[in-house]
C-alpha cells in the first residue's frame, strides 16, 4: 500500500492540479509541483492508500491506455515520489 505523506496537499486551480508542501516541508521543497491529469489521479488514489494494481486500473480506465503503459507510468511516478520522500 502506498500513502501520500501529510507534508503536501493537493489543490485544484481551474483545470490544473498542484501539489503544495505544507509545514516544515515548505522549507525543503521551496515551491509547488504542477501535476498532469494522470499524476493528479494517482495522487488522489494515494490519499486513500491505494495499491499499485488499483492505481494501474484507475489510470487505464480513466485515460484509455493499455495496462503495460499504465504500469510503467505508475511505477515511474511512484519512484519519483519516493525519491523526494513524499510516499
């Protein structure tokens, strides 16, 4: 199970989603992260503690892409979130 840390919050501004560091983490990140629609969906799912399989299924259903591509995209995004200590 993956869960987004409480050091960031998601905000929707118009049609755009951004990830905003809060509290002490705002000093570490010094800015916000702009999210693609796929990334925003994954973040929403992480907020409820989704498994990787659930993330892949949601991406394939929402964006009409094949499972192999969705799996690759999800794994890359999770790896990036892990590298910056957000999951």
